[in-house]
C-alpha cells in the first residue's frame, strides 16, 4: 500500500471532495456517459458465496511474525510491458490511454468502495481485497513464494480492484470485522469477493470475521 506524504494530504483531500461533488452533479443532471465499473471477474452469486462461507474453516488468526510484502512478489509482467497493476488500471477504468511503457496517462476510474470517480491514475490504488498480511495470518505463511506470487497477482478471481487510494490506505490489512467499504451499498459485493477469494485459496477465517461476512452477505438480494 502506498503511503501518502504529509505534504500531499491536503491537496488529495481537496481532490477527493471535488470528485464527490462531481459524482453528485453527474447524478443530478443525468449525464449519459457511463462510469467505469471497476468490477473484477469471478464474483459469485449470493447462494454460491453462502456455500463457500459455510465451507471455510474457522480458526484462531495467526500472527504476522515473519511477514513481509516481499514474500508476495508483485507486480509481475502480464503481457508485453504491462504488469498486474497496470492491467487492473486498464480493466477497471474507462477510456484508459497508456504510454509505451503501459503507464496510464488518462482515463476515468470509479471507486466502488466510496463512490468517487477519478481522472488521474495517481489517485487510484490497486487493492488486494484479501490483504497480503491477512492472507499470511490465515494460512499463506506456509505457502511457497511461487504460490504467494500467484495470490498477489490473481486476475482470475475478484482479488484485485482499483479504488480511491486514501480509502485503500484506511483499510490497511483489516478484515471485514473491523473494516468495510464506506459505501454501504457495496458491502454485499465486497463480502462475496472476500469469501470466494478465501475459499478459492484455502485460507481460514476467524469467528468475528465470519460473523461480519454473514451480516454483509445477508444484505444481498442475489
């Protein structure tokens, strides 16, 4: 996760407020342009997510002893000069233009965590839905580095998503028992994403985490 320098926080807050105002204006005037969807692949139905949640092993959370982000190599090259980070920026954005090194030079990104829309890639982070440290505490500490690399760069499941950088930073490595997306209408989707990632990778969850996920999943209509 990128740490925002103190000197940059107040400009960032100003841009955040502007983005929220812009989103409100767009909604009020009914502008026809569609926002970026920021929808990762593999989000299950409510019924499937419920079955997966029921099948997950509840266990006492492990420690972060020995943890390092370097043990989850990212971002890796996906195609040509594009790495995983750049690939998600292109996938989750609208009208994204990249330069010869695959860096996004323009585009629009809608952050479903908070409902803000951004036009600068620098205002967007790629969130690991299940944070790397949380995965470590839930069983990834026993994986090979190769498996951890695959987890950290998983484009097949809903593990990576473009969101507002400050919101991603506020999440840190917390699980849903202590952090949920500020936009409550997205918590259903978030729970389904979290559940299927943990299920697919054979990770455990703690009882408070399971309770929070169940409450979030209960808000889903499908």
